[in-house]
C-alpha cells in the first residue's frame, strides 16, 4: 500500500489512468494549468516480455521486463514516479481519475468510486465487453495501491446520456430494447465535450451548432447544439458509425446472418472481423493513414478507393447532422488523424464546398498543438482543428467531485 504524505497544498494534481486489457496509459495532470507533469504507458501485460515507458520533463525511462498483471504494472509505475519523478507526494495528488468507456443509463457525469459504483460498472460489462473489464482491473489495482486519495470514474458515454429519445432509441421492439438495454450510448464523449466546449470558448459563442469529428483509429462524429449533444455516430457499442482503423462502422446487420449462414462463421469470428479486421485495414490493408496516402500518391487504386469510402461516410454524417440541427456554424477536426491529416481535411472540405465550406490551404497546412481556425473569412462554416485532451478533461471532471 502506498501512503502519500500530506503537505500544505501549493499545487494539486490528478493521476489519470486508462486501463486496457493488456496496457495501462497514465498521465499526471495539473488540472488548474492544464500542464502534463508526467505520462507513460505499460504495455504487453501478461505476455512473455512487457514494456514500460515513463516520461517526465525531458527525461524518458524505458523498461523491458515481464509484466504478469495490472497490479505489478501499476506498482512499477508508482516506483518510477518516486525514482524518476515527479514524486506523487510532492506533486500533491488529490485524486485518481479512471477512464471508463461504458456508463450505460446509470452515469450522466463523473462518479466517486465506491463498491456500489464498481458493481454498476461490472453490470455494464455486457454492453462494453472489450473495455469495461480492463477498466475494472485498473480501478481495483488503483484503489489498492493509492488508497488514501479518492478515485473517480469518468465515462465516455456520459456526454451522450441525455440524447433526445429520437436519436437514442433504435426502431427495435420496445420491450426487447428496454429489457436488454439496447440503445445509442455513443463513445468518445469526454473528447467531444472537451472539444465542443473549447470551440465555444474560442469563438466566443455558447449557441453554436457544431459537428465534431473525432478521427483516430477509433472515429466518431457528434452533433452539439448550445453545448448539448443531440446525436452521435457510435451506438450501442463503438462499432457503429464512421469507417475506422479496424472497424466497419455502419453495416447492414443482415451481414451477420449472411456470414453465419453462408460462410459458417461463428459470432466470435464475425465480431473479430467487424471490430478488428475491417475498416481501413480491411479495405486498404493498412490502418495507418500516412501509409494509405503514400500508396495513393504511388497510384494504388485500392488505397484511393478506401479513402473515398472513408470520406463518403464523413460527408454523409456531416450532412445528416447539419439537417438534424437545421444549420451548421462550426466543423471541428480532432484526435490523431483529425489533428494531423491535412490532406483528409482538404478533401473533405472540397466535398462540402456546396455548403459554403472554404478551407484556407496555408492555415490547413500549419502543424500546431494549439486550437486554430483553418477556414477562410468567407467560409459560411467555421472550420477548426482543436487538439483533444481527454486526460485534462478527466482530471477536471474528477475535481468536481472532490
């Protein structure tokens, strides 16, 4: 058990933990200044050889060793904080914030973790089988090793919990849907909330009609009116919606029946195909967009076709959400691809030119960690790039309960 000494508080920090099935991402955040004091990754947990990377200032520590379980991995992280810095005691850690993907209908905001909250997250495992079990491991280990500070769960679904019923409910038999909790929950909500709030602040308006495109290996779109989410592309699970790195996004559900009946595939095989073997990886053989663009430049038709499918889906969602909101004031790109892929932003802008979207080529080419407008003054829709910071958002949400 780690016990943190108490000092007069001149600074306060939150340790943010994102526990995956075989990894732990972490970051020590100053929620007041927004600064990241340290970050790292524990990976290949349970494999023959694991790895830990810890970054603090200009220092980078790398360890290669077997990491049998999450408990050992997090213990090593705490050791690195003490040996390599910054000391958690000296940093005045006031909370541990845990990312949890699926909060179902229970959680519309952050929750102070106790045994009842843990039990609720456990009940939601059937809705988040790929994520919630790993989050529970991180919570269990974190509460044991850092027992003298409060732990807070921040849910990816919370921002979308109060979607209008017309957006959240599927046209499935009502009794079946309610019995088995089948509805649109969305995901990436922490990012969509953070980014849409940053856009309102940047443009000085709280009445904006926004579309936020969170484009990474996982990808999602949201429609946000005056700070409230009114629709989102991910559904019961993160599989629905946009084309992603390995996920199909929208697909006729009858494809499942067809593959089971005709190809003799099991449910688990289809699940793996749709979630890990499809998307850009299935279309182009690569889920790294930089490589896809290189192949497009080399004239590969398969790569060009994959990119066109990716863009077509984006155009459909932007158009649909503009109709849902009866207008569009701001279109924002975020996450790894959204923040860094100028070619993608340019081509989507060209396809949305009918809406009066005009992207400035020079502004679009700028690489920056700062929020920025990339549209021309004449553009009828303000187009922005806003780096997401889910760790900072989790840290700040955690503080609201302390």
